């Protein structure tokens, strides 16, 4: 049983977003008719990209060598960031700006060659540029860009590699302990309780507890936002599907109306021709009626003349017989 081919996926993801759902549903129906339910399910799970993501996918599919250069440069830039190599980092950063600018220009050219692409004034090139810049810092974004399977535009406003390496949080506790070690006396002074260290430890514990509570609150907010984002994306997908269906129905209705108007225009033309033919037929009939009237009158006259001549001949024959 044939599986989901990379060629079919690329064909769908280089389809303009306003026709993606219809093309995907057609591919699903074709896979089901071919007796391949696995491919049909895989196709049905493909999601419609935004216009910015579609432009990046178009770049990856049409010009994979340029995207490969971007990924290679991104790897080198991340290595330089990790190794803190200043001159190399400045050199690669300049190359990054040049590469991103060239890729955005190439995206504009590719979109101009697509018949169903939005006009140049409405292309979200800023989102395309932000996504390409994010690919330099985020390995996952870079892989999605290279594969031509991006669904949403990406952005990164920070510095360094994403995800960031796990760093140890410095709260001042370590520094204080380092400073106390050489200055600490061998034992407590007589007659003085050491309340300050206990107070410091209590403050540190309270600070750490506050930090844990803040992290827990941020995690809770993130989960709530993730759920809200998933719901919003599902609503968006449903609304886009309804928009695609409504647009298709509108196009179908417009096509039916155009066809009926063309048929009506043809009927009007044929009616005008028929009216002209009828007018000519009426004129011909009237001329024929006049000709018939003239012919009938002439025939009557000739017939009367014949009858008169016959009568004269009869009288002549009768007179000759009496003389004999």
C-alpha cells in the first residue's frame, strides 16, 4: 500500500493557503478511493500554513540550495556563539544579514511567479524575514524551514542559541559563602549568639521559595495560554475551512450566473435574428398576396375574353348554318 510521499506533501505546501484545504481534501478523497486509508489519515492531519509560512515553504521547495546555505551558516553562527568567538561572530552576523536580505528578495520573486499569490504590496515579508532570522537561533525552526513544512511564522527577539543552555541562577548565596570562608573565625565569640547567619539563611530560603512560587505561577500561566492558543488555532482552522467552502460556493454561483447570462445573450441574439426573419417573411407574404390578386384579376379578364370569343364563334357558326 503506498504511503504518504514527500512529493505530495511538497505539492500541498507550495499550494497558496487559500487553496490548501481544498487541495488537501481532494488528495484525501483520492487516497480513500485508491484504498489507502493510512495515507488519507496522514493527509487529513496536514494543517494549512499562513501566508508568511507558505512563502518560506515556497522558498525551501523552489530553492533548496539557498535554504541549505542558510542552515549551514546558522550552524556556524551557533558554534561561534557558544565558543564566544567575537571576530568570527561579527563576520558571520554580517553574512547573516546579507543572506536574509537576499532570501527575502528571492521570496518576492517566487511569489511574483505564482499565479494565485497575493499582490506584492500585501506580502508579509517582515514575517518572512523574522522567521529566517529565527532559524539562525532556533534549531527546530531551522529544520522546519529546511523541510518546507512551516505552519506559522516564527520570531526571536533575544540573543544566543535557542533553546538556551541551562544556566545556574546566581542569587548571591554562593558569593557570600565564598567571602565568609576566609573571614570566618574558628569559633563563635563568647557571650555573643550568632543570629546573623540564621537570619541570612532564613532570607535565602524565603527568596528561593518565592522564586519557586514564581516559576510555578509562570508554568501555570503558560499551560493556560497553551490551551487557549490550541483552541484559538482550532477555531481559526475551522473558520478558514468555512471561508474556503463559502468562497468555493461563491465562485460556483458566479460561474453558473455567467453561464446563464451567456445563454441569455445567445437567446437574445437568436430572438433578434428570428424577428428579422419573421419581418422578411411577412413582407414576402404580402408581396405574394398582391401578386396573387393581380394574377387572379388577369386570369379573370383572360377567362372573360375567352368566353366572349367563344360566344362570337358560336354565333358565327349558327349564322352560317341558317344561310345554308
